[in-house]
């Protein structure tokens, strides 16, 4: 449940159960192979980390670039983010989705935020 001001929801029982699935210890970092598949948005993070490492500009690598500071906060090792990732992501989505780009952009960012929140609860 979020607050009226959009605060972070408390850790749910689902996320706390996933705590046991983490491979990394509290003081170490995830690698792309350690991303917990049970967390919301994990498939986006996994693909984005791989694409970023390969130097590819994809929707997923742009999402990881946008979320890099928050992902690092929860222990995900993120390489050098792509500059102007927000603008590039919106341009890609606009070309692909036309008028639906704005809603898809926001939905993708919410999924990444869900992953970050689940990972933070599991730490």
C-alpha cells in the first residue's frame, strides 16, 4: 500500500519470502546471473544488464541506465549507464508504440521500481 504522496509501499509478505532466494550476501553485489527471477521486472533487469554489458542500446539497457543509481543501492552491479537514457527510451517507444509511448514508458519504469523495492525488502 502506498501513501497518498506516493511513498514506498511496505515490504509485502511475498517479497519477504523471496529473501531466502537471494544468492548474494548482504555486503556483496549481484551479478547479472544472480538477479532473482521471482521479483517483478527481473526479466527487464536481466536483459538490460546483458545488453548494457554488450554495448547494445535497447529498451531494457536504457531502463537499467535510468535506474542505475537505485539498482546500485540494492546491490546490483551496473556498468556505465547510457547517457540521456530517458530521452532515448522515449524515442524508441515513440517509434514502436506511437501515441501509446507515454503509458508504456511509465509502465516500464514502474516495473523497474517494483524490482528495486522487492530487492530492497529482501536485503
